[in-house]
């Protein structure tokens, strides 16, 4: 099946995969979730991030990620950044894209992911967050919904 609109279809299909991961992909559910997250953080982000739809949108519980799960978030000068969705998306995207994350488990399954981001020039760490898998799932679904609402306009 071809894409009618890659902006809408890619996001909608990724959202369906995230929803289905619990039922069909139990053994690889976290890998699949991270793949879907990466796709949503890179592909639509390139178009929608620049439009500033996410500027100053505060981090609320509906996004799944809790403020307390973000250990620190700064700019390249070390100045604390606001915990808004745009900044969080940027740091998560960089963390995943540059393979700066670790999975932590309980011996049987992965329960949380630690994300880190570094300034490309100075190599100073600018982000550190430990986010439970279920919170990432909520975040990924919410991000899908957010992008789909933008594309409907």
C-alpha cells in the first residue's frame, strides 16, 4: 500500500505499530518502540519542528514523561532550558540518533531507558533522563496524535 500523504500516513502507521506492539511483539516490544520513536522524532520533526508548533508547549502528564524523569536539560552553555516539548523532542532525537542511550532492566525485561545528549562541538552533556518504557509508549502515542492534528489543519 502506498502513502497518500507521507506526513499523515507515516505517523498514523507508526501510531498503529506502537498500539499493536503489546499484543504482537512482546519479545521485541522495547526495540520496536524505540524504532517507532526514532521514526517520529526524525521524519515528521524535520518539517513540523521548524514550524514552531511545539514552541513553549509545556510538559504535562498527558505526554507521559514526568518532569522528575528529566535529571537535567541545558543548552550548550550550561544554562538550564525550559522543560517544554520542543526541547525534550530535540534532546530525545539527538540521543537516539547518536546512540546515546542505555536500556535498564530487572533481569527479565527492559523497564526504563536512559537518554543522554551532548553538544556536538563541546561534547558537554546537555541532557540526561531516565524514562520508564510505559511512559515512552504514552509519549510516542501522544506525539503521533499531536502530529496528526497538525496535518489535519
